[in-house]
C-alpha cells in the first residue's frame, strides 16, 4: 500500500534494476545538494492560526490561465521510458487525471504529438538551448501546434553533472544488460518483460534525433551532440522572440539571476538545482527561495523544485512566496509502482496532504498562505 | 523495574500489540514534530543556585482553586480502553492516588459518571466543538454535574492528523484481529485476554454516540461524524457563556492565538501541538512556550504538553513561565504496565524527579523557579 | 597498551564488574550533562602562534604554595576501594609519583592518616557539610594534622543525584554478589579475588562512621545519615572560621555563585557539575567556565573538572582562564588498569599531552597560555 | 574503477598493510582536526551565475612564473617509499604528466637529484629547519642545482604530533613485519613483494642522513635527531637570505602569523594544519582561510591544504581567496592504486572536476572565481 511518496519510492526501488533506480534517485558527486534539498525543509517550522473556519477549502490555483487542482505540477524528466515502456504517455494520463500540469521534457522518450494526444490536462514544454537552434525552434513549433501552454528553459546544464552512480553502474542509452548487471535485472522480471525487444529507448526518441547505433553513456552523448555551453542570456532573448506564451527560466538559484531573467522577459523562474544532479555544493532550493522571492516575487511567478516530498513541503514553499512547486522523482516512483494510476495516486496524495496542511494551519486557500505561517527554526 | 518513564514505555511496548502501541506512541507523517518535542528540552540548560537551604521542599501548586501535589496533570487521551479494559477508571484511580488532576477526554471510552465515581482527585473535562452543539452542551452539563472543575477546549483538530502508522497497521475501532496482525496480538496474551469478548471499544463509549456496527478507521469516523472544521472563535465565546468555571484553550502555538484566547475569556491556554499527532512541521512546544508566556503570561495561566518525560522537563517549562505541564503518553505507559498502580507509579516518579530537581537548583517551591534558572544552550 | 585515557577506560571496563564500572562511569538520568562535558571541549578551537622558540618548556604550576608538575590535580572520589582493595593508598602513591595533588574525599574508603602515610605529594581534603558538624570538624582537624594543604567544600549535593544505572544494577555498599550479577562478577576473577573476603567496603571506612550491617544503596544511606540539605552560605563561613589554609568551593556553575563564594572568603572555586552525576540538564563545565572567569577570575583561583580527558582539554580550560583542571574518572581507570602504576601512567600521559600541546601552540609555560590561543568554533 | 579520490583511497586501503595505510590516513589524537578539514568544506555553498558563455574554459594558473594546468599542486609527504618502492619517482612522473608542481619533501625517501631527473613538471622543495643548519643549507643548495623553483618552509612541527595509530600499529622505519602484523601484511602480497629485500626505507634516504641500523618509531627519531623546537622567525629570515626564489611558509593558521611571514619576506603562505597530524583541536583549514586572506591576501599568495578531495573543494578555496590548493593523501592513494599512472589519474580527476565546477558556476577561468560565488551555509 502506498500511503506517501516514500512508499512509492520503496516500491519503485524493488521493481527497477539498480542502474535504472539510481539513474533517477541519484545526484551529483557526494550528493550534498541532493540531501540539502530534503533537510532544508525541516528547518522551517509552521506557525498555525487557530480557530479559523476551514470547512470549505480549495487547493486549486490559477497558473498562467490554467486552473489546476493544486499548487504542484510535474517537472520535466528525460528518458522516462527507461522506467516503463509507456513512459511519458502514462505520466500525461496520470497528470491529467489528477488535474495538474505536465511539463514535457525536450529529452522525452516519446514524441510531443503522441503525448499531447493522451493528455487531458495542460502541457508545458521544457527546452534546453541546444547547439542546433533550428532543432530547438522546430520542437517549440511542434509544441505550439500540440497546444503546449508554457515554455520552460532549463539553464543549469552547460555541461553534464558528475553523476558517479551512472558511471559506476555502466548506465547507457539504451540500457544494456551485461555481465555486471545481469542478475540484478533478471530479478526484476516485470521491468525486464516491459523493456525487452524494441528500440524504444534509443536517443532516436529524443524528438527524432539519433546518436547512432551503439549504447552510449548519457552525459557523453549529450555533451558531444546537443549541449551548448556557450549559451547565454541572448538565447533567452531569442526564445522570448520565438514564443509569445508564458516563458519560465528553470535553474535559478540567486536573486541576481532571477532579476536578469525578468529583464529578458521571462514570466517566471523555477528555483532549482536540477534535483542535486548538476553542481554538488549548491544549497537546498528552499534555502535559495527567500532571496529570489524578495528580489523578483513582485514581478514574476516564482516556482521551485528539489526535495518536495510532502504536502507540508509545498505549503512551506508557498509560505516563503512560491507560486507553486514542481516534482520529478515522486511521479517517476508512482509510474514505476503503478503506471498512469500510480502517477495519479502520488499526485492525489500530494493534494490531500496540501489540503490537510491548509486546514491545520487555518488557511482555506492557497492565497491564505503567507510568510506569517512559517519561521526559521530557532528564530523568534 | 520501572525507574523512569522510559522504562514504563518499554514495558508497555512489550505488552501491547504493535497497532495499539503505535496508535499511542506515533505521530503525524514523518514525526518531525513528535521528535522536536523531545529534543527541544535538551537545548535548555539549567543555571542552579548553590547553598540555598532546601531541606523543606514543596512541589505542590494551586491550580484554579485545587491544590495538587505537583505542577503536572493528566492530558485527555481518547479511547483509553484499547490499552486496558478498565481504561479511564484506572487512570482516574491512579491520578487521584498521586494527588493530581485528570483531564477527562470527550473521546473517553468510559462515561463521565463512571469515572467521576472512582476519582479521588479533581477532574477536568476536555471538549472538542463537534458539529452537534447540543451534544457538546449535554456532555458539558454532565461534566458539571459530575463535579468537573475546569473545561479545556481543544482547537487543533479541525481535521484529523495524518497518522500513517494507524493506516499501515489497519488500526480500527474496535480493533479487529485479522490475518496481518494475528500473530502480533497472539503474542500478547495478557492484552488479548483483557480485550477479548465485549463491545467496550465501540464508539458507543464516546459518551453515548455510535458509529454503527462495523470497525472503522478512527480518523474517518471522527471526520465524518463529529469534527466541525468550521469551528472558530465564536465557539469559544459560546463555551464561555455555557461554563462559568475555569476555561482553557488547548493547542495554542503562537502569541497571537494566546492573546485571542484571552480576549474571548479563556482563563488559560495549553501550549500544545497535540503530541506531534496533528500538523507535522510544528516546532517543539518548549520552543513555542516563551513567546506565549511573553505575550499572555501576565493575564492567564500557561500550561504546556508535548514530550514531557522527566521532572527536569517540567522544571524547564516552569522556568520559562509555564504554570504546569500535562502528560499523555507517560500515564498510558503506566496504565499498560500496571493498571491504576502503574499510573500512580509513573506520576510518583515525576513528582520525585521534580522534587530532586528543585533541590539541586536551590529552589524549595515551584514559586522559586524563574527565568534566571535556565538559559538557551550556547547563549550567555 | 595504554596510549591515552580512553585506553585506560577500556581496560578498566574489561576488568570491573558492570555494576562497579557503571557506578564510576555513569551520570544522572539521561546523561545529557555527562555527554555535554565531553562535547563542550570540541567546540573550542585553537589559534596557535607559529615560530616561537619552545625548546625549553615547563608544564609545572604553583598552586597555593605547592609546585606541581602540571596544571592538573586529582578530584576526590568516594569509595575508591570498590575498584581495588588498596584504593586510595594506590591513588596517593600514583599522584605523588606523578608530582601532583590528590584531593582526598570525605567519603574515602581509607583513613586520612593511612593515606597521608603513603603520599609523597601534597594532599587536599574535600568535605561535604554533613548534618553532624562535629563529625566534619573532627575530620578537618585530622586532615590538618595529617598535613592536608587545602580544603575543598563540595556544594552540589544537597540531595543525591538520580543515578539510574546504580539502581538498575542493584549497586550497594558493600557490593553484593547476587543472582543477577553473579556471572558478570565471576568473569572478572582479578577483581573478585581482590575484593573477596573482608569488610573493607562497608561505610565504616568513611572515616569511622557505619551504616549498620546490611548492604544499602549508596544514595539512600547518604541522604538518610549524612547529607544536610539545609546547608547554606553560613556553612562556608563556618568552615572559613575553622580552616585558615586555602579554601575552595566545588560545584560552582554561575558567575553569581562564584562571587558569593569570594564574598564568604573562599580562595578559589571549582567549576563543576559533579561529573554529570547530580543535576542532569546542567551545561558542560567548559561552557560555564568563561562567565565564572569573567566575574571572579581576578580575585580567586578558578579550577574546573568534568570531561577532561586530554591534554588539549586542559590547555583549552587554561586558555579560558582556569588555573588548573581536576580529573576523577581518568585516574580511577588507571587504578583499575594498573594500581598505583596505572594512576601514575594516566597522569604522565596527561603531562606529556599538555607539554606537546604547549609546544604546538607556541607556549613555553602555562603562563603563556591566554585567551588569544582559542576561539569558539564558527566565531571570528 | 577510480571515479574519484575516494575510490583511490578505498583501493589503497585494500592494497596497503594497515600500519602503512593508517600512517598515511591517520591524524593526531582524536582526529577532530582531521575530520574538521573535511566537514568544513560542506558548510560553504555555491552561488552560481547562470547563462554565461563557458564554452572555452581554462583551469590553468600561473604560479611564481610557472604555468600549471590547474590551481592544485602536490604537498610534500615524507617517506613515500613505504607505499611503493618507486616512491617519489613515480609521484614526480605523475605530477609532470598531469602538468602541475610537485613539492618535494625534505623527508623524501629518494634523493632530490634522482627525482629531478625524472620530473617533467616544476619541482618545489619543502624544508624543516633542522638543528643542523648546514645540513638544511646543503639540501637547499642541492635543490637549487636540481632546478627547484620555490622553497616551502614548514613551521608547524616544533615537536612531533601525537599520532596514536602509529604507536598502536608499532609503525617503525623501516617497517618491520612482526607477530602482530604478519597476517595483515601477508594478505597484501603486492605490497610485500614490492617492499621485500632492500634497505630503501631506512632514514638514510632522508637525503643522506642515517638513524642507525634499527627500526625506530618515526617521531622518536625525528625529535631526537632533527627537529629544532627552538626555531623562530629568525630562521625564516636566514632562509630568506639563503634563497632568492619564491619562498612560502607552510602551516599558518592565523592572520597574525601570515602578516609576520610577510614581514619576514615570505612570498606566500600555505594555510595548513598538517593534515590534522599535529595539534588536534585546530579548526579545519577552510575555516582559517578567510581571516588569512583578509589580512594578507593583497600582499602575498595564499595557498591551502587539508581535506581537499574534490574539485568543488578547490573552487571553494579559490572563491575564499586562495591562489591554489595542495593535496597530499590523494596522490598517495593514487600511487598505491596505480603508481605514476595512478598519481596522474587522481590529478586528472581533480582537473576535470575543477573544470566542470567552473562551467556550472558560470566561470571560464580561475580568475573569474571570486567571493560572490560562495556563501556560508545559513547566511544571507
């Protein structure tokens, strides 16, 4: 039984081969930042308001014109089909059923069009600025046609983070079963049956681009073929020209960069350290959020991700000024544990936890949540 | 042998089925608040006064006209009969023998009248404001007739806390023995013999109200039938009209809410986070106490509960301005370990520890305990 | 091989029955203060001075007219013969060989005269103010005749601390072998052979007073027969009249009480929490030392004990203004490990560690050690 | 496979006898400072700059006229041949291949001339001021002739640190196989084969000086024969006269001593606590660095060592004002794991990690790294 996100994680861990599980769960180098994302939340304490009528509550919010059931949406994640063959299709189904936004990744392992066809909720598109601007442009165009509502530009990957677990596990795309991981995979027949036979996990699925025939380390391929380390703010300006819908910049960790994003026309930022997968040594995102809100909260939407595992985490971020949170790993655990249903279940748990937290804080709606409801542990 | 509260807890754990033990011991979600209640005390350090004549000491206090043997009284706890068939009767006997107040819960599993009949010490009544005001009114009236001395309105349960242990353990009322917990229960023959055969644990015992015939999850039943999430300060005003004895508000965590309670006529507040069972992410109560005392300590009694396990904990709370502490789990451990005698024994341990702490601090009475006897660790 | 105090502790633990080992090693209640005594030292960091000529170093100090080999002396400890039959005699021999002061306890298990006969170094006498002033007076008189150099009045025991290990272990005086601890004792043949047959561990040895024939719990006996909880500052005044040599007050934890001691004529204080054996919840002594030094360091000697296990600990205390440190458990571990030789060995280790620490700090003598050589971790 | 320094350490631990491994890995006494060197880095958090063109990056720096591939050079380490027979020769080969400086130790176990013959990169010489100034002078002269570029005077060893692991392991020079460590050594056949037969590990190798025939404890020999505890700042002045190339002082932990070093003509300092091997209780070096930079950073080069295990550690030190870092143990692990190739591999890992960290921070060169890229955890 899945009572919380942690249950889903445990179930996913049992079902996935180690290399796949750690590809998702792991962080860069010593995982200091990965852990900081979690521990950061615990240093913020609630200050509830008693005896407020909370009989009628509403966790929904309006985000760039879409009404979603809660202040939580789905992060982009790459190569989702390593977890289950249906991959992004099931995520889109689950997100739609739960009534929130799914941010499709440019590194998705299914085509935008196929995903849009099964999605009942709003879709966003996340892009990297790749070397080949025309390729990015064509994907943005396809997203527009497919009805994507907002664009999210990820900026914290000029080079690939040092994810040592993947190197240790010999993680490649497509995943290869070899002597080292044979038994580990063989003990997960459900995953093996799902993945066997087929080329659904080549990089061809990256919206039509192909790394050749051999299995390659992910980072190696991405750095060699796609990433553009020369990317700068002019790329944001270019994207701003290209796209007249809502545009967000994901991977902001300081007030300065948030202000810069606003200058260049972004409608929002996502405070993010890429789930602790890029630069190890960054603070937890909840600790970076306050300065970003203080600097730019009045002129743009501030979202955040990183370590969000409980409804209380979401409400803490709201209290510090975030508009909404995003989650990545939690829905992947749901996907591994139960497909589209699993994704929906994890999202429903979040919604229930958010709702209960509002009630216990004396807040009826997300708008009622403000800075007075929280304090830094040990402060007065 | 029981030398301290922790010994009683260990003995209770051995005697009770896991589902029952965790129903009492557990907290909400990740139990951050549950743990904060304990660790908070350790950050306060004593500053003793040497060479004071402490030959004649007195731990007793006067609380709303009753002289009790120590600044510690018994919290209300629901469904006490899941621990032993005598339940609240034995608690009342133990509290009376130890010379302190027992706060009877509106969710008690024996009737007020039966409890009052065996109680030799003062009784208080705790109430929730349920949807059915007449029901609450009738219970308050019965409490008045039974001689209850004070009324305590709990305000931190507009909805039921997310106690995942109970969900995991399939904890219902009445407890059902099923495949999953058969062996666990069978290995506790003492508890099993005590509980077998009889309907003493249906919700009928909640002062005459009944959930129907089937075993149900506690939170589900309470939320569906009783709780009133629309409760607000007017309910306190209503209760103030109804009851002219001492009235306390339990579940206060901020200065603002303490002041509000005073405005509405409360004679005291209990700083409490419901033993970490409601909103996870609240600070430990000892950390919330100082601001409440600073704001309202001059106009009302400030009690506190949460994590109180030692006489030193009680004296630390006194030094920070509390009038007295309350304990819940400790007396339930005593009840599980030794019935009425066990309750008395746990309370006696508290009294002896308080007495010894006074002596070692250079204080003869509770009145001698003030803010100069304590400091926050690391401060000057 | 014994390379440090911790080695001696481990060896003592192997050789002593659990009840005896824990009688010495344990603290009150949850041992928060016991642990704080150790962890406190780690929060102070050295600031060395480089390139100072430290070829000629001298760890000795002058204390009330006696030159001792290092700024470390021996705390009083009661009932030392539970560890080895020679008890205090061997401690006195070891202290003398190591060239430092042994503070004989009023609760010693050998007579002052016998100890003085074998002591080659200076002796101090520690006293409690017992109910029977004449008894104390006669012991002080015997100490004077035996050549004791200073008197140390312990003030933190108006009642006996709550040492639960002793209660759990059924620790009595004399120690009794019973069903519960038979095997534990039988596995320590060295200790058993040493202790068997003889009444050397009755309370008769407390300088001639006797609790009767039966084994009793230590605290019970002391509280019933000896302790004077009505003791106050007038007792210090009385002792000041009685004794014209150096007089110290042991068990001071605040600036206020240090100043009071000075007013009443004390020549020094020992900052002490009784090794964490009395009130649990007191800060570590190294954390209490600075305020005592700031208030009274210019008018009296400030000594300290509690958790001193390394030469670096001693030097940290010196840097914070202490004149010297005292140790109790470390020499008892030496005694258990190797009799008089073991005591000497432990003290020599301290001296060597102090000497090396001075050299590495750029200090040639104890006088060179000042506040500039240390900082609180994290401060500038 | 070696993915990071920690992998190299684990491999070295498997290959080396315990006494040898701990001789390298261990610190003084309770290893508080050893650990502080590591944990200190984790309290500093990065503040990246987004969307900077980092396509062209350069990790190289100019240090006293030499261009090296990265801001990391090799610390001196004594008796390197206990790890592998080639010892310093392989280190010099590896450092040269990686393109950075190797600081040859005065306690090296191969001659300066032999090392210089195989070194393709710049060499520095580290010296202690030994009692016999002529001996030091002759070594400095040999270093000059061999082309050493800078001189580094270590000042934190007036006496030998208390490295209890070595005492426990009976670590001598040359290492002796005895009853206690026979099996431990026998299980490392690779090391045993390499070390067997030959006198390459006598102290004769210390540039021609000999302790006699017997194996002796290292500290004993050094203190008896070589160390000069009377060393003071005049020795620095003397060395300044002797050597007109760059001169650094290693072992500085305070602003005062850095300023003093500048006064006496040093061109740089190395903030160092000797890898936690001398005075236990010193802060981690990253915590001492800021005050040294603030005081003397404008007039001399500030290097640092101690706990540097990741490229992020190096970049944190740079951000706090260091010119470069030095590492000791990491290259010894590389040497144990793979000889000259292993040394090169560890250094290459550092370079790649530094390069990736620059990219992810938005910095193209070491000069782009400044104080704005870092903050102390919890500060704003």
